C-alpha cells in the first residue's frame, strides 16, 4: 500500500476571522518515487459532532431547521436547511459536545448516546472530522423547547417528523445536508425505527 511522504515547506494564514484558512505549500513523494511541489488551502473550523434523535415507539426523529448562509449563496433560495442536531467540539470531547448541543438545539437531555461512526465531510478543503451519534428520545427527556442560544444568534426550529416522512424528504431533495442524510440512512440500514 502506497503511503506518501510529505514535507511541509510553508504555511500562510490567509484568514483568521471566523475560523482559520491556511495556504499550505508542501512536497509530496508520488507512487513512482518522484517528488512534486503542491499548494492547497485548508479551512480549519475545528471538529464537530452530529446526532440523530429517534423514537422507535412513535417511529419519529428529531431534526432542526435553520438559516445557513453558505447554502443561500449556493442555490438554496431561502437559505433554510433541515439538519440533524450538530455542533463544534470546542474544548469538549465528542460525546460531551453532542449532549450539550442536543439540549441547546432540541431541548432534550439525552441519556444513552451511541457513537456510530466518524467521517471527514469535505476532505479536499476542510480539516473537520465529524463524529456521528444516535440516541433515543422521549417526552420524559425534554427539559425545554430548544431553539439554540440567543448569544450565538441561533434561531433553530425543532422538527419532530415521522421517520418515513424524513426518508421521503431525502427523495424529494428537501433534505440536502450530508450529515443528516448519513444519519437517516444509518437508521434505515440498522433498523433503528423497526
């Protein structure tokens, strides 16, 4: 198996406003032994976690809807996106992060959180590793109405959807968020909702 040798030659910070955008110049030894010099930009926003809340008895899932500017500038006319609950790790481990984000965004204080996989979501340009979780929810776990944090300018709508309807929204293109698609397909493949 080919394992490349990499020599970093220079790192230039292009932006450090919201997150950090770096231009990295490096030498890479190719499979045939030749060295090539390349430059790539890498956007570092930290790692994150996402979760699908599901209720097997009701056959429902909890998703969120909120405005996402990058989708607005790339063809989403309203900018609104249906998503699984997610957030950046900041200084937390992935499980602590997703417990915090779940309560902030959805209002549920989940008990048994199960990590199911992890993935690089856009490895050609973004450094982020996303950790994926699932957890059962019920009304007894609801501690408030959710909606996010005002100080983070979050205005999140909490959606409780029949699982079959969420899968239908994948087919119609009304759900176009990669992390949400992966988690819904995971739930379907593993029979989480029967």
